C-alpha cells in the first residue's frame, strides 16, 4: 500500500473532528475564547440547537486588525509561546486549534475590534478559506458566528441528534461556564428567546440560583475554601443537603482552575462525602471548585480539554472529600475524639462497675438517661429541634411534635442511626458477651475467606471468633449489643456484609461491620414501644450528628411542617 500525505483540507477536517464534535463544542470553544479575552458580557445565540446558526459575542480585548487572519491558522495562539509555558497554563485555550477547526467545517463570520483601534474588521471564511474581508464598526470586542456546521462533512452532520438534544448540550456548557465565572454576565438565546441569564454579581450562589432555581438554591450548603494540608489545594463550592438527591451522577459538577472537568475519581470523592447520608443508588447535587497551582495539573491530555491529570491525584481526592464532608456535617457540631459520648461512657462505667454496653431496646432508657447529664444543659449535637413524643403508629413509627411541625419517625431506622453513632464514637473495643456454649458455625465457602480476612476487625467489635477447620468457625462471644442473638445467624449476616464491603473500595471494613451489627441490634418494626422507650429513642436521635438518615442512607423521619398542615386544611 502506498503512503500518502493527506491534502491539508482533509488533514484539518480530521483534526477538527477531535475538537468540534457537535454544535455545543463550538459554543464551548468560542466562550472559552471570550473568557480568555477578559470579557465581562458574553451573549450566546443559537438556532436549531446550533445546527444552522450559533454565535458568541463578547466585550473582551478584541483582535488587532492585522492579526485576524492569523487567528484562524492552525496552532496560532496568543496564549502560549514556548513548550515550557505548557507547565503553567492560566488560560482556557492554549493550542490554537479551535478557530481553525471550527472554520474548516462551517461558514464563519468574525467581527472584531481591538480596544486600541478605531474600527474593526469583518472576516468571512468558508470551509477554512477566507472569502471576504471588510472594515466594520463595532464596540471593542468580538463576535463569532458559525453557520451550517459540518456543511462539508456530511458524515458528521448525519450524526447530529435532534435539535432538542443539541440544545441541551449547549445549555450544559453555558451553565458550566456561568458557574465557573460568577463575575461574568452570560445570556443565552435559543431560537430568538432568552432562556438563561447569569447575573454577574461575582457570587457563585447567585449563579446557582439562576441555574437550579430558588428552591434548590436555598438549601445549598457552602463548601468553605479549605487549604489542603499537604499541597496548596483549595476546594470551594456548594453541596446540596442529603435530602436532595438525584438518580445519576450528572449533577456533581467539577471545576479545576476554572475549567469544567470530567473526572470519575473526583466525582466519587464527592459521593463518598455523602457516605451513609444518601439512599443506595442515589446521587448528590454538588458544585465543587478545585484550585491549585497550574504546575500541579496537566490540562493538555484531552482534545476537548475536559480531562486533566493531577500531579498528586490522591491529595486532590482527599481534599475534595474532606471539604464536601465538612460542609455536610457543619450544621451540627462534629463530635470530637473523646467527646461527650466517650466521657459519658466512662462515667457510666464508673457508676456501674462494668464496661459500658449498649443494651438493646426494650430497656434502652438506661443508656440515654445516663448519657444525658454529661452532654451539658440543653446542649444538642444534632440539627433536630427538641421533639415531644405523641405516640406510636402501627408499632413501627413514632409520632412526635416539634416547634415547626409534625415528625413521623421510623423507629428501626432511627435506632440504627443512634446505635451507629454511639458505636463509631467509641474509643475502645465493643463490649462482648459470651454465648452460653461456644458454637461451631459453618459458613458458605465464599464467605469463609472473608471471615478469615475480617477476623481481627470482628474480634475488635465484640465478636470472639476463631477458625475451626475448613469453612467452620467457632463463635465464643458476640457483641453485647446483640443481646441473645443466634450466633450462627449473627456471623452469617456479618460475613455477607464483609463481602459487600470488599467490593466498595473506600469503605472501612470496620464501619461496614458496625452498620451490620446496628441493623441487627436496632428495634424492629412491629415492636410496641413504651412511652419511655420512644422518648429515649428521640433523645438519642437529637444527640446524633446526622439524625435524618439511617447508616444505610434511608430517611429516619418525615416532617410535616406547620405550613403544610395549614395548607392541607385550607387555613392558608
Ligand atoms: P487558543 O484559544 O487555543 O489560543 P483559538 O483558535 O481558540 O486558540 O484562538 C486563536 C487566537 O485567536 C487566540 O489565541 C486569541 O489570540 C484570538 N482570539 C480568538 N477568539 C478571541 C476573542 N473572542 N477575543 C479576542 N481574541 C480572540
Ligand atoms: Mg480557544
């Protein structure tokens, strides 16, 4: 086979394909250019999702008349001059590819005027070739209009989706950049109708209200800029409270140095921050900005520059996870190591002359009553208002009244949460209770390996388990909290948990075991509770850092606000 050098127009079309995949990619590149040109106002107009027409107008620095043609040459850029510059890129563009790529697959008109020049220039290109040039009046700034995208690349054109889909891609890019640059005023028009505007106040929260609406905006929790400890990594942004969740990860929006990025690890860091707060299979809404010195991140790894590579990805992961987590628990004071609960436990121990244990309901009041004094007068750790128990429904839900409405509490989920926080807050191993007679428990082969691996963790959590040959284990003791549980059942259940925990990389084994123990120890649905027991449960919940979800992320309670009640009864 002979080897041919491709004609320049074919080569540039192939290169263009990497940069301009669809109308929204052209919009994105043009908006990046406007931002790099220090624009304050950026107006984007789109028709038919950008297939027939799109334009981006800015009030930035403009291009000197003498350089306008040059801007459309491949690898022509004002943002980079030496290879060394690649190590500390501060602009969104740097390759000098966008304008040439867009021009090679469409009909482009640019009107631009540099601030220092009297008049501007209008330049028209078709398929990359200049077809017209004339002087043109304009306020300083640049307008680029792209018509008939892919008119000369039918294969590309046919791959475009419906107007609506293309339009959504455009929306995504505009909102991303509006979020990344709250100081800029963006306006977006679809088919001559304005569909989005960002206020340009410089406050991220104002943009988020414009993007997500007031209702979501009001609930958002701020992630305060926190410097990374090891490297200068600054994380900021907003996270939605756990009560607000979505069915996919698309509402975890990440920016690195003002650039929207796709990064599954960092997305996971955010999801990880909601650990135990969200129901299984649900995802948070979050906007997280990472800022770090440009030499700490390589932005030159992806044609559309939407992926980056960090010098120390683990440090960035930790910084993001920590900052988001802090924002989520900030509403309630975080229990300090050796905090109130530990002090209470030690006091309990002194008074009773035996290790503190968490007796399961139905005699739970002993624990909470004893814990109360050490927490201090009126001191509440959680974000719950004081609740007054009204009664129980269906032996499953506790009804309580708060200053702001009616609460329905799932007794099992709530008790799981209470036990979980008490256990995670403890400092020493868990109290264990000997079983009446050591019992040999055979576990399924796949679980046996997990029990072996998790043996140390199990024995630190109140189990006393040892290998007994083959897939059999000898159980001598169980966590006291489990009361008189059946040893075989308890071990098998934990073995299952160990299996699940192993597939979730970042989850501490111990925490998974604790969750499984709490699940088993918690009062079940269908159990009638005395008033004292219900009160103990509610007090315990009030002391929790995260009282509103169980350790598996399901809600512990539903609130009917006073306003809601009034509305339902037509009083408002
Ligand atoms: P890059 O952004 O990577 O430099 P582009 O092809 O997007 O490459 O743009 C080429 C050059 O054209 C830029 O470096 C810049 O000097 C100039 N330019 C493009 N768009 C604008 C604009 N809106 N305002 C001012 N200058 C612009
Ligand atoms: Mg560019």
